[in-house]
C-alpha cells in the first residue's frame, strides 16, 4: 500500500493541478463549465492511455520502437521544458499559445504538452517498474482522475471568485506563474543533467 501511495504521489506532484490551472488560464476564461468538463475529460482519457502504455512497455518503447535511449528523451524533454520556463518568465501564462482556438480542438493540446510531458512520462515508466501492469495502470488512471477533479474544482473557484474579485484572480495567476517558471526551469535542468549522466554511463 505504501508503494501504491508513493507512486500515486509521484505522478500527482508532476501533474500538479495548481500549476496546470495556470497553463490552462486562457481556456478557463473562455470556456463555460460544460465545455471545460468535456475538454478535460477527453484530455484525461488521452493522457491516461499514453501513461498506461509507458507504464506497461517502459523502455521497450524507446529501445525497440523509437530506437533511442531514454536518456536522449530526458535531454530533449528537458530542453523543451527549459524553453517553456523562459517563456513563462517573460510572457507569463500566455506562453502556452497552443491552447488558443476553438474548444473542440483543445483536448489534444491539453493532453500534450500540459498533461503529457517528459516528467509525467518518466514517472509512468518508474511506476511500471515498481508494479505489475494491472496495478500500474490502476495507479495511473486514479491519479489522473484525482488531478482532473482538482482542476475542475479550481475552475469552479475561478468562476465564483472572478466576478467578485478580479484583482485577486489576476494576482494569483501572476504569483503562480512566476512559481511555475522556477519549478519548470528547475525540473528541466535536472532532467538534462540526469539524461547526460545516464548517457555518459552507457557509452
């Protein structure tokens, strides 16, 4: 049970709904409750399917299908995260411009890169190494469900608070955006360094 909770916590921390809501702020403002739920439900299904694949197949996807080492993925993913971090520093939440557009096209954009990223994929591989395939998939699905429910709650809070206190909402987004930039930047550098270390060991 301890390993189950530890694995769930690992993925939930990387999915962090309180930071994800900042990525989705443009969408949160534009969509009503029903539209938002539909988009997040589709995104959750896509993300869960991808995470389960990586949890079950693990390094096989990289070594046999992609024919590249997991270290290479970590380095490239770290660079992508680093660019996103820079964008957040200079542009704030509007850095995720891919989320702009009609609601029916947003599910894939929310799933990747907001939910499906180098960190969450790495966590899925680790979960797959700790547990058998069935338990690993259960952990992934439950954790994604918890994250999505928290995001929906935050959307409700936004819709309730914004008409009454617009400056408070904007202040939250500004502060959380800066924290996001620091966290994303730190994670990206860590991923790059870990990928380089793994790559050098395998030479």
